[in-house]
C-alpha cells in the first residue's frame, strides 16, 4: 500500500499492513467541500443546517475515510458517500470494516477487510492539560491502568496516560459497538498492557479487555496501537500534542506471553 496520508509515521508503520489509515486536517469549509466533491460525495441534507464546526468535522472524517478506502481497495475506487445508520455508525462498503474520528484539528479513519478483522475503532484527541487529567481521572481509569504510565524509556506523564486510556477506550468502543450494539462505560473496558516501542514511550501497542456481560463473565480482548505526536508553534508557541489510537477486535493475541510483551500473531 502507498503511504498513509496525514497519519503520524510512528503509528502508520506499526499497524498491520492490511489496515489502511488516513487523516485529513479540519481546514476551511470551502476547501473541504471541494475535496469531498472530488472524492464523490457532499454534505448530507441532514447536516446542511448544522454549525460550521460540525460540517467541517464530518467532511474531514469522511475525506479521511475516502482516502483510506482508496488505499485498501485501489485508487480507482469511488465509494461515494458513506452514510450513517440509526446509531450513527458509518455503513462501509460490502466486505469492509472501519471507523472514523475527528478531533484536535484532524479527521482520522481506518478500514480493513471484514474477512480479516471483526471490528476496528479509531480515535484522535488533543493531550489534555494536567488539570483536566486530575479532574477527570477517576471517571476514566483506575490505579492499575495509571500505573501503565511507567515505561522502559522514561514513561508517560499523567496527562498523557489519562488521554491514552481515554482514547484507547473510545477506540475499543467504536470497534465493538457495531458488532454488539451495546453501550459500554469506561469501567467496562480495561487497559491491561502497554508496550512502548524501543527507545520511546510515545508510540507502541496496547492490550484491552472489554466486559460485555459482567454476570455471565463474557469478555472480548482487543489489541491497540497508539502514537503521541507534537507540533511546535501552536497557541503562544506552545507545543500541541495529539494522541492517536487504533483498536482491533479479531486478531489472535498471545495472552500467555511470559515476558509481558504484547504479541500479535
Ligand atoms: C461514539 C462515541 C465513542 C464517539 O466519540 P467522540 O469522541 O464523540 O467522537 P469522534 O470524533 O472520536 O467519533 C465520531 C465518529 O464516530 C462514529 N460513531 C458514532 N457513533 C458510533 C458508534 N456507536 N459506534 C461506532 N462508531 C460511531 C461516527 O463516524 C462519528 O463521526 P460522524 O458522526 O462524523 O460520522 C461517543 O460519542 C459515544 O457514544 N460514547 C459513549 C460510550 C463511551 O464513550 N464509553 C466509554 C468508552 S468505553
């Protein structure tokens, strides 16, 4: 496949090769409308009276999906509009699973063949401030999950670890909801393991477990990938850091791996 448009290389290069990802900046509305037109779709009637922000986010997400589909299915692919179902879940072309996110100035999408993977979820978030992380921490992650911030190469800050758990759980939810149509809360999805790539903790792999029925003990395991990418020169010269996650349901995961490293077969 050709290069993954707009996605941090540290994320794109670590994903299985048969997952296609793309991202697109949430730019001015006129530019997004033109780019969408070239990909064969336009704003749905239901969003014609939506606020500018919603229209731009929708278009940047769908444009990302359009490019990700072209990478997966071939450059001649023109799937037109990816409409949403009654639960807001995108309806992908036959034989495709995928997910869309928009946040922190970007649309982001991933797609893959449905005969390879059951479910795929993505999320992009701005890394929150330490104050926000402190305020919201108890709602999103427990002490065991926070302890995953200690890494082999310096670890993550509490704000980074909070944002990572938040984003990974949102990605897992988006991978699972289309399959089970079940609403899950943050405590229903547990981040079990984080494995930073050698030399940095700012990208790596994750393992998650989602509890679908607590009483019956029904759960499903997911693998995930993350990358934190910062650009300088944001507001008042401060670095703007974004956290990107992908979660996958349906990969064989070696949970018995003795070294604690997440192993993806
Ligand atoms: C669905 C949800 C996760 C979306 O997250 P978000 O941060 O608000 O928004 P994002 O930009 O990342 O993603 C939005 C996109 O997700 C997709 N989406 C919406 N609902 C979805 C669902 N139930 N399942 C899968 N994808 C969904 C859509 O493509 C949407 O974009 P669009 O409306 O432009 O098509 C969130 O709105 C939600 O319903 N949360 C409740 C459950 C939850 O968060 N539990 C805690 C984690 S387990």
